[in-house]
């Protein structure tokens, strides 16, 4: 979109809306254009770029945002009064060094500023978590650990070997440790998870797990009951026996939703389908049978994997031995891998995030950062992981502008949680801020949009994706 192109009502609302704003922006709806316009509007209203943090997810995107902002500021200078023009010129000169960057670049800058509080050497090098050097460090750490464990005849290690060694090789266990570690590091305060493992495998922990599972199974039974009630409301029963069977099914499902997960699974109904004689009855009977068979199968599946209570308790505590052993080895790997990186004065991307989060938990440092950054902009907000989400929530000392689209979440394998976007959108819509939408697509033809909308309306549902397209 160029300087003279008109804004849609949705775009104008997003640009002019103050306070904390979250925008659900569909593909091709001009979200980057809107973000740049909002940045320029903030600058024109007196915001200094030194107090702006704009986060993107690639270095290329950050440079493109700077280029677009530069062009937009130059456009704004044309025809402006002298005082405003001078102010914009000053801001123009700050774009190259501004905090428009990836989250990791921002974290690196903070850590070099507050290195003394983070406990690192300010001259550290940054390595990608999956580049050759990081892989070498992880491999060295694992080899050293395993060699020591074999020599010590370590009990936890032996437990894991019994479970995960394949064909007399420990390669599978090493891969499990590495993949679990990557997943673990996407969690804020992940060290606390080790303690959680130790405390889970108790009688209280078993009861808690049973309680959570009971809630899940209860909800599934209630969903089936609702399906039965909806079918009964719309089914033209040729005989009263059909209504009686449906009522019996609904009562069984209601009772099941309230029962212990270890209670016997009773038949969905003992009532037999009546014999149909006329064509109308046979047609209705066939529809009824298909529905009843489907509900019966789904009813049996709800607790199909749950055995007797004593057997499940025994399995629970046995699995706890493996879980505790795995937690101990992961904890040791974390300590030794971190020590190796510190010896080499290297920090990977996860280190940048966790150390920045540590800084932001220091009241004085957080206060200084909040005072500095009065405006926070986040692009592709649906792709933040739990650590990044907490960092961003702690940085802003003023307003925030978050843009994303849960339908375009692509970094689940890196720990991103599009759930954060959906939850925050609901909270802002409920009064914590402003929740807006950009839904007009300027990139595709009407025919393409109609086809895509028709296709994904059926595919992307609450059940399959956690949200409705």
C-alpha cells in the first residue's frame, strides 16, 4: 500500500486505537503496513524511537521493517511544518540503531548492558541452538556424562538404559535426552519442572492425576450426552421405544460422567431396538441404528485404556522411577552443557531468553527497562514461545501492539504456543485492552478466497486445531 491509498475501517481502527491492543490479522490483510503506520503515528505524536521495542521473528523481517519505517517517515516529512519536520528528521536518524529486531537480538543487547547482573561475560558470542558448534558441545557433554555414568554404575542411568537402550546401543537414549532438553528449554522457569517430577509420584500425585483424568472423561461423556439429546430433539420417532432408548442412553452417559474412572463400564443401554415394519419405520430405524452404533463405539473408547485402580497405581509408581531417573539425567546434562558454554564464553538462543527473563525478575533492572520502553510492538505474535511471552509481558512499561494470526502459527516445533494469542485476544476483548481484527485480504482473488474459506472452515475446527477457522 502506498502513501495515498485509503485505509479500511479496520486498519484505521487499529492505527488509531490507544493503550494495549491485540490484532488478529488474516493473511494478506496489510498487518505490516498497519504496524508501520502506527509506529509513524506514535512518532508524530511525540514518541521517541529510543523508547520503542519492535520485535519480529527474522533478521530479514527486522531490516525490512526498518526500511519501510524509513520510507514512511520520509513521506511524513514532506509538507510538514518545520518544527515537526525537524523532530521527524531526528527520529529518522535513529532508525538504523533502533530496537527493531528479533527477540534474540534484543535479549543479546540487554545482556551485554546488564552482564554483571546476569552473571555472564559481556563479550559472549551467540550461537544458534541447532548449529554445528552447539551440536558439538551437546555431543561432548553427553559423551562425558555417559562415560562417567558407566564407570560409576549409576542407578538412574541403569534405569534409563533398561527402558531405552536398543540393540545394545545407547544412541536412542542420547536422542531422547537431546529432544527432551530442547522441549524443556522452551518453558519459563524450566528448572522448577525437575522438582515437580519428584513431587508428582506420590499418593497425592496419583490422586491428582486421577482427578484430572476424571474431569477429561466426564467432559467426553457429557459431550456424548449432548449429542444424544440433540439427536433425540431432531429425530422423528415412529415409535415410542426409540425415545425410551435415547433417554436411557442419556441417563447412562450422565451417570458415567459422575462415576469414578475405575467404576465398571456399563452397557450404554439394555433396551432393544423395536422391529420396524413399514418403509418409513425402516428408514428411520436405519438412521437410528447408525447413530446409536457410533455413540456406542465412542462411549466404549472413553475409558478403554484405563485398567483396575490397583494396577494403574502400580504402573504409576513404576513409571515414576523412570521419570525421576530421566529428570536427574536431564538436570545433570543442563548443568554440564551450561558450564561448557560458559567456559567457551558462548550463549545459545535459549540462554539469551532465560538469562533475559532472569534479569527482568530483578526489580531495579525491570523498572529501568519499563521506564525506557514505553511502546512495544510485536509482529507474528502467534509464534512466541512461553519464555518469550513472559519476557515481552515484563518489558513493556507503557502500551503494547500485538499482531498475529493463530491460523498462521508455524513454530510449534520450537515451542511456540498460539494459545497465548487466543487467550490474550479473549482477555483484551473482555476489557483488559482492545481486541481488533484485520480480515480483508488484499493479496488473493475472490475465487481463491472462497475456495480456501470453504475448505478450511471444515478442516480447522475447535476439535482439530483448538480454534474455529
